[in-house]
C-alpha cells in the first residue's frame, strides 16, 4: 500500500506539493486574466498606458476645499482632489461616528428605560436600512431647504439654503502665527504637566488639577496674547451677489449628506461594539471599584473603559475601514470623492477604465492598510501587559 | 492534465474569438440596444410601457432589418458613464443614446459612429424668473451638468473663454438634473438643446423655464458600434440611411406598398425590387421595405417623437433634408 502511494505518503512532500499547486494555479489564472484583457484591449483598439494622467482634465470640480482646481489642470490633479475629498469625509465621519457611537453605547446600557429604548430603535433603524438610501434621504431633505435667495439667517452671520451652509471665513493677519505658536506650546506643556502630575500622584498620592490648568493654558493664555497683539483676526462675511453667495466659507449639502449618513450609520454599529465591550467587563470589577469608594464617573473612566477597549478596538477598526470604503457611495449625490471624480469622470472622459480603476483600488487599499496599521499599534498599546 | 488544458483552451477561445456581431444577433434572436435611462422624445417608455423615441426607433429599425420584426429588440438603459463600457464589453450590440460623435470616442475608445440621427447643440435652460437673457450673464451661477459627457467639457471651455465663473453640480442622469434644477439647487441646466426641450416639456409649468439663445457647441448625435466589425457597422449605418433616403424619395409607411410598383429606379433598389443589396448586407432583400413599413421614414419618426406637434416642439432646423435647408444627407442607394 505504502509503496503504491510513493511520495504522497510523505507529509512534508504532500504539503509542498499542494502549496505549489495552489500558487501555480493562481499564477496561471492571473496570467490568463491579464493576457485575455490585453488581447481584447488591443483587438478593440483601446489605447492603454498612463500618459493620460498628464492631459488636461477639461472639466471643473466645484468641491475642492484644499486645492484650487481649474479645468486646465491634469487628470492627476483630479486624482489628488478626489483623494483629499475622500479623506475629508472619511476622517470627519470616523471622528463623529466614534463620539456618537460611544455616547449611544453607554446610553443604551443606561437604567433609564426610555433612553435605552430610544437608542435601541435608532440602532435597529440605521443598521437595517441600506446606507445608500440613507445618503439619498439626507440629500433629498437638504435640497428641500429654502432656495439661496430665501436663505435662513442664523445669528446674522450664518446662511442656510439648499446650496449649503455659508459662514464667515476667518482671515489671519500678521501676528496671528504667535497665537498659533502659543496654542501649540500650551498643548505640549499640558501634556508634560499631565505626566508630571501622574508621577507625583503615584509617589505621594497628592493630586494636581490637571484639567483646569490645561484649559487655562490652552484657552486663556493664547486669548490674552491675542488681545495684546491687537486682535489679528478678521472675518470675511458671505454676501448674496447675483446667483450665489460670494465669499465666506461654505459647506455643501453633498458633503453634509455624506457626513451625516456615514457617521449616523456607522455610529449605530459602533454603539453596539461599545455596548458589547462594556458588558464584557465582569460585574465584579464594577462592584469592587465601588467598594473602595470610587466615584461613578471614575469607575467608568478608570476601570471599565480601559478594559472594554481591548474588546472594542479590533471591531472598531473594521468599522473605520467600512466607513472609508462606504464613502465611495458619494457618487449617488455628486460628492466629488475619488470614485466620482477620478474613477468616474476622468475614466469616462479618457476611456482608460482599467488604469483608472486600478489606481482607485490601489488607493483605497493603501488608505485601508494605513488605518489598520495605526489602529493595530493603538490596539497593542491598550492590550493587557503581562508583567 | 490534458483534460484541464483542453478546458482552458476552450475557455480561452470563447473569450477571445468573437464571431461577427450580426451572426451573434441572429443566433440570439433579438437585438440588444443601449439607450438612455429615459429622455422623452429620444428613448423613454411611453404610456403603455413600450420604448418610444427617435433613438428607440433607430434600435427598432435595426431589429427590423435583421429580423423583419420591430419587437425583436431588448432595450438596455445606460447612463452617460456606463454607456461606453457597456458597448465595449459586448453587453449591447449598438448604442443609440444621444451620443455625440467626437474624434476621441471614434478613435481612442475603439468605437465607430455610423452616422448622425440628430444634429444638436449644447444650450442652457434657466428659470424665467431669473431674468437672464444670455448665457454670458451667468457669472457665478451654479450649473447642473451630466458627468462624463462632451457637454461637461464644452461648459468648462465656454466659461473659460468668456472669463466668467461658475460652480458645477455634477449629476448622473437627466432625472437628477431635473430634480436639482426644479428644487433650485442649481440655477442653470445645460445639456443638448433637444434634451433641454425634453426636460422643459416634462416640467409642471413649462412657461416658467426658458432656453437661452446660445448654442455653444456642435453635438452630432448618432448610433455607434464597436470598432472593427465592419459588417455589423454597415447594417446599422444603412438602416439609418434607408430611413433618410426613404424621406428623400417620398416613401412613407403609408405608401410603401404602392411604391413597390414605382418607376423610379432608386425606389425599386431601396425596396428590394431590383438588385440584391440586402444580400450584400447578409440581410433579406426586403429589409429596407420592412423598416419603412414598420417604423416609417426619418421624417415620420421625427414628427412622431420630437417634432413641432410633440411636447418637445423642436423644429426640423438642421435636421431637415439637405434639399430643404437642413444638413441631413445620405449617400446614394446604388
């Protein structure tokens, strides 16, 4: 029997054989896909290559808060505008979803029946309605706001219409940089004070009012400096001229719809993750910390949350990844993200579908891997350290 | 292993080898035609759910040429963006979708425009309440624009040329454009003038909207097929030409049977009484007769879908025959 099977009876050989087979089949499949694609591209006379990136785009992108974009700029710049817009909505969305998710997760566990039920309804609703519909819902609500000529005026300086939220734009005059430097220094010294106070508390048990002194440093010192320097800051107010408001800062309804939908949708998932994390901390921990006389807020902050985070962070990372990838739905409301601008308009104007899609995919992959990388570092830092 | 290799070979063959599109269509039993997601007058489902319009007629004419049956066509909706990949991948056999013939599409994208079934130009539509009378007064306006179109590029050029600014609001479909324009999210909607007429006709109160006089581009719209399949390209090209020639010769769906006994040689050639032009195209010899009988000539299709008596109210203008002040012209049928 043994002799019939020959090499196959050897476990090591078998393992190498099957691994080689799998890699070989994969390579063959890849080769097949690539050769078929290039063959068909050539057969249909579709030009390939990367030179189109340097060609002028020829179209305009209206939402580009970080880079100035003109129709004479290249497709490469369309790409950068898209990446920045994707990052903008992803990062703000992740921050808002985290804050909202934590609050809701904690409220869900509240002993207040009404509050906890309300959060339950919210979670079930937003988790179970497709995100695309939520984005379109928010957008349809936003474009039903008053027209630009009948804008709602709030506090005399903000204007709300279906063209977006217009607010004054701050203009930094000379001298304002000192204020910024003061703020940065204040942050650094607050951080140092915090470390010093912790050490002192460990040694002597004495506490230092870290929070109030940090607030003082960060807000009051720069504020005094600001007035000493003669208020080097002015505002450019939006004014209704012709068709639109001119000047000021504007937040577009496309962005608001994306931001609201993404953060509200993801917050529902995060709140469940937070709830699970908190519930994973054994009841005895809470009872023990109450027994030694800690305040309710301290129990949460010092005992429960640090332990819950170990359970929370890994699934939280995947929610961040989901949110970032979901931001590609911006196309539904014309939000000028990566997929809409470069992966959509550039692709269509140049016809370089494979190149554009490859770049877009590689970009999402890089963004996701970067998020994972940093979240993994954070995850390691909060894990239980065995001594 | 040998078996595996042969499977690969068969699959590879299936992927790479393309029989002619005409044979594919004949074997399948119906034509797959890419149209818009709904643009009244060009391609939109009518009250009974049937696709109707100038482009829809173009699709039906090709179906009639191949099968002699106007119902042998499946309409596949495409957006401004999805249309080219849909055609390139073979998901549709042809596009009749308000598509502008440009050099880059003809050459770089690997398509072949076989003719022009509507001469159009890009225009602007604004609410009449704005009191705007010329596109050059649109400085600072928000403009709704369909992405991935030639109009998007023309728009940027026009404003750059005139040194005025605008904000683009990118939209995907004509319906989205309508929604945003009617809600006041954008001040102006720009697309082909025919599309504007179609949008205006669909408004609850068309008088509240004006189409500005400027026409800022040439937009020859026509059917297109994949580059390289000349036989199929010829079938589509001559299906269109047959409708135009029929109008030139005064043959209509009403009188086509009587014309069979005409004494005009070109009429007899077109209707398949003389010559074997159908065979040259690998179609039946009465293909053009069937198109005229079942669809009508170009004028009939135009008047029924976009002409002055329809809600779109578009005069023939450039789309009149060359003999009547327009530029519609088909090569001779001989």
